[in-house]
C-alpha cells in the first residue's frame, strides 16, 4: 500500500468511527467532514485538506474535537489537527468561489470578489517553494483599531524596509487577537512586492517537531533542515513561547537566529506573552528577542469589534445579519476576535436555514453557550476552581498550591490550572502565582498536558465536563 492509499484508508477509518460514535449530524458530515481529505499523519498531527471556499473556521469550531477523539480511538494515540487548503491548479481562476452547496448552507454569496481571486492566483503563481503562508491572511483583511494600530504600523514598516530598524519584530498578545494574521500578512505583502524574496513561515511547534525528526534520521536530514530556515530572507515564527523548556531546540534556534541576523535577514516572532515572560528561555534568546521592537496586540474596543464584524459580513456577503445584531455580538463577545468571527459564522448559518434576519433574542438563543462562556470568564475565580478540584479529587487546596509532585496531587493541580486558564480572565503569571508561586511556563505545560490527555482519556473528559458545568 503506497503513502496516499494508507492515508486514505486511515481517514476512512476515522470517518467511520466519527459517524458511529461521534456527535456529528448527517448535515455536518455531508457538508463538511466528507469534503476533507487526510494529506499526512506526521505522528503527532493530522494534516487535513479542505476545498477552496469551505468555511474551515466552522469545522475547527464545531467538529475538531470530535475528529481528534475519533482519531485517538483509531490510532490509539492523540493527534493534533492542522487544516490546509487543497491546491487547485486546474481551476485556479475559480479558487475563491464558494461552492453553491456551501453557499446555500451558510447564507454566503457563491461569488467571491474578483480582487481576492486575482490576489490568490498571483500568490500561488509565485510559490516556487512551500513558504507556509496562507494567502488569505493579508493587511486588507486586518481591521485596525486602537488595540493594534502600533503593531500594524510596525508590521508595515518591516514590509517597506526589511532589516532596517525592527529586527527582530516581536509581536505578543493573547490567543485569538490576530497575531497569526498579522505575521502572515507581513509575509504575503513582502512576496507581493518581490516574488524573489524567500519568505518562510512556520509555527514553533512545527519547527521543533521537524528538528526532532531531522536529528533522528541519518544522512542529510539535519543539514537540509538547517538550510531550509537559514536560507530564508524573511523568517516568520509563530507561537515562539513553545520554545519554553526545550533546551536543544532553543540551542538550534539560537544558531539559526544568529545566522540570519548576521546575514541581514528579517526575523518576525509572535508569542502569547513578552519574551521576558517565556519560562525557561535561554537568556541569550531573551536578549536577542528584545533587541529589536516589541509590540502588543490587545483586546479590541467595542468600535473595533463592530468594524471587524461588518467587514466579515461584507466579505462573506451575509446580508441577513442586521447592524443591531452585530452590535449585540460586539458588546457581549469581547475577549477574542476568533470567537467573535465564530459567532457570526453560526448566526449566518442559522439565517440561511430560516431565510430571515435573526433578532437579538434569536441570536441570544443560538449563541447561548458562547455567551455563557463569556459570563463564566468574568465570574469564576481561581479560588473557586481550586476548591472544586480539591473536592473532586478529595485533596486539600493546600496540596494543590503546595510543592508536592506526587501523582495524586500533580494531576489535580494540572486540571485546576487548565480550568483556570480556560474559565478566568487571569494572566498566566497570575494563575501561576495563585498556585504557590509557579511560573508562566508551568501553567502552559499543565494546560497542554490536560488538552493532550482529553483526546483519549474519556474519564478525564467526564471530570472536566462535570467541573465546567458547575461554573454555569
């Protein structure tokens, strides 16, 4: 069985499990899941291709967890998911046109703007190598507000004059505020100006996994890995905070950074926190990350959130959503642009089914889970979570906050940190401080550990669900 047949057979097994044991309805299966194909199983991640025009945000929001659970059952091991758009060379002219079936289901126009189609065609024609860039993420699609004005100005300065002043450019902010969009927009704009500039985008996780794979292989694997990144004219690294505690990867990236910087190449980094707050990061890297310009993306204000929603409504041609409903969304979903867009996608789909403009009351009903989560974030305290977890696992709160690392204490502590990160507004630093003065990296590690276990540990899924329900 060749590689493609193997991936096809694996995806069919996952879909079979998903259909039998998952929570995906027939409509969701036919409209979305059946349109996906498995491009590659890396051993840690499933790379899924989706056709041009599919609302992949909808799949990520509503089906990703079910896919991961089914994959873990079939493979007997956890996998992360990555969604990539399928190449469409034969139909490049229509690569931005939303299929009629998808358009009807979502309430979006089946005809995309000519500008977007031409832009994607131009970007694809320049792709002489795999830059890792998503051609849809451009400056035109980024709504600038007071929360992002400085960051966008710095990003555009890098485009206009790479390596002149802001090297590296370090962008930080919480999840869902647009770091990846801005990072990718820089790469797309530079390539738009000069197709011969070698731009390379990669997440820190992929950089780490590829490095680990390279050092485990014989031959030229490590040399090829180094060449790929050190020959870049512009290197864009997303989620650089995941270098935390990875000493060998930090050493490798230190040399990559030095090689690029010494050659006058541009480096742009994105992180969920300032460089100084990344736990167990080599001081040499911290100093290099801080030697350029550091800019922050913060939570957008009400006017900016409304502007984002209006722009998305125009982009998706979803005219069934009124200004009043958009304002209601902007006032009640405040912490993440990604969640804001997800809410609009859900309402657009609801509107297409009913063929009428939803009222504020109907919007409230359709988004009650999102709105409740926003309320939870505002109301739940770390102390509340610690008390509930202590009761659940029959230990003392003092044990959760103490220094003991035995399994009967360490696991509940990680659960409590995971819930605190998910259900409170507290920063990573504040969460760590509330758990006996632990650092930022410990909280990240705890949350990631629980997320990985949730993919295959059904008893843990029940515990998390039961605890979370008490925050409602």
